[in-house]
C-alpha cells in the first residue's frame, strides 16, 4: 500500500529488501510528520535500526 501510494521505494541488496521512505512525498502530504515521529522514537529509546540518509546516499 505505501509503495502504491508513492511514499516508499524498495531496493534489493542481495537477499535483503531495503525499504526507503520518500521523504519529499511524505512531507508534501503530511507536513512535520517525519520529524515528529523520529523525535518521539528518540525520546522513547526505540528505533535504533532506523537511519536518516540524504537522497542519493
């Protein structure tokens, strides 16, 4: 559903599938959502496996 909505993309790395959020698409639809979620995750001490990368990284 998220891929069909245009907010994620999936790339294969060997046997793994890496799901990337399309930050611009999410920000356009839900301004401020990602920073709020990431801040809440840090405050709650969860999501250590989540990383932020610039586009093209």
